[in-house]
C-alpha cells in the first residue's frame, strides 16, 4: 500500500510551485498555458482524483481482493481535500471579482 501524498492533485492556487511547468510560448498572440491553462489542469487533476476514488470505492463494494479499504479511504480523503481547496479558490476568485466590480472609478 502506497500512502505517499503527491502534490499533483492539489489545485494550482495551493500548489507550492505555482508557475512550474507553465508554457510561455505564445500561440496566436496569447500565452498558451497561462492562468486559464493552469486552472484547467488543476480542475482536471481534481476530477481525476474524484474518479479514482469512485472507482476504488466501487471495487471495495464489489469485494475485489486486490483493492484494500485503506487505499480506498486515502483516495477518498485526497479527493475530498483537493475539492475543498478548489472550492476555496473559487470562492476567493468570486469575492475578488465582486470587489473589483464594486470599486468606484
């Protein structure tokens, strides 16, 4: 059983190397991979973690001897933590947008 937590399922906003791996090559006048690409990557990794946890949970329910309950519980917790972090980032972004829209010019 591998219990090592990897940072690749964490949303970009809480990832320690925020700019690592982002492409700086311009495509059509815009930077490819900028904030939108990083956000899309973070959301896809959260989705993958949730899908993996769901798959393991299904295997435990079907009494697959190759899948342990401990591994399943760790996967579920990883998915839950990454989703909560993503939700907090979303709430902060919405609050920042609201603050900017309410500024007087």
